[in-house]
């Protein structure tokens, strides 16, 4: 299969699932956004050891659903309703999730998405599955 053929096939089969909804499923490429402290783990889990560990397990299961690549992302600043929920302010800066630190994954600051080389590598891996 060509990379273009794989891209066309992938575009026809995008599923958006919650972490809970992804249990027992897998995907070629898995995107996990929101890896900020206060979102994953969320503010409720930060007050409860049991919820904190459950969110850690849920993230682990979500990461292991990826067959070719898992893209983890975070934002350095949140605004609007979400910022009010998280910090009672119009804009809030959140540190990276403690789960990233626990996994030894340092954040890589970017202002754009994946590079063309990264996309090509992922698409080639998908084509070889």
C-alpha cells in the first residue's frame, strides 16, 4: 500500500472515543490531548488517591491501545470556561501532567503539529501493520 492509500483509508476510519470508551479497543494511531496537571489527572483525582491511581491506569491503557503511534499533547495555557473551572480565572497556565514526569517523558515545546517526517514515519508504520 502506498502512503497516500493509507492516508485515504485512515481518513475514512477516524473514531473519537473517550479513554473509558477505548477500553478493549485498539487503533493504529492514538491521540491523547490534555496532559496537563489538573486535566489528566483531573482536579477531582488530585484530592483522592484512588481516583488518581485509576486515572493513571486509564492513561496507561489508552497509551497501549496504539498499534503504530501514540501522540500525547498538552497546552501551556487554557482560557475560557475551562480556565474558570480549573482556576477561577479567564486564563490559567497549567504545568505538564505528573504522569508525564512519572513516565520520564519531557515535554517538547511546539507551536505546530507533527513534522512531515513524523507523519511519513507514522504512515509507513501503519502501512506495514
